[in-house]
C-alpha cells in the first residue's frame, strides 16, 4: 500500500518540477505605447507587431533559441530578403542602421529603445549567415 502511494507522490513531484522549468512568461507589450516584442531563434525573428507609430519604440528582445543572436534595425526601401550582402563577412550590409544590440545569449533578454521616423525598416540577426537563413522581419513605422 505504501509503495504505490510513494510512486504516485514521486511522479507528482517530478511533474511539478518539470513544469516549473518551462520558458519564462513573455513580458506584456503595448504597441500603443510603442512596444514590440522580438523573439529570436534559429532562424527566425518573430515580432508581436509589424506596424508601430513613429516616435519612441522599445523592442523587448528575447533569445528563445539555442545560440547567441544579435538584433539590428535598418531603415531601408529594400524588401526584407533583398538587403545587399557583404559576401566576405557573410552578413547583410547595414546601410541605414538606426540601432541594435550586439549580442543576446540563449535564454536572455535585452531592451532597445529607438526614436523611429516614419518609413520602412528591416529587423534582423546579422551574425554571419543568420540573415541569409531567414532571421529577418519587416517593420512599418507610421
């Protein structure tokens, strides 16, 4: 009688412990206040909104992937997949760069506040080959 109860309690404790190890809850964002969450992982950039009002914009950047990433914001007329490449360095050229975060380790977060003028932007991870593998997203500032 005691053995089945001990097995049940052990299984229940393991379940509770494992559920506590999940990813941290995403911080709430308010696009009306110029906040956008950017989740980075191999090989994608996911924004909570692809449109934001001009002025102060805060990017809440989370690395939910398994390797380090950076975050670069470029004002450009080019489509997200048409940024010219620096083939020697295997990165996208950063002409029109308005800001960025050099490195975000796996499981870590960082914030970036920029004053953005109306226009078309591309946000990306520009670690060698990451842009080419799809780590980019379009952002319209109105």
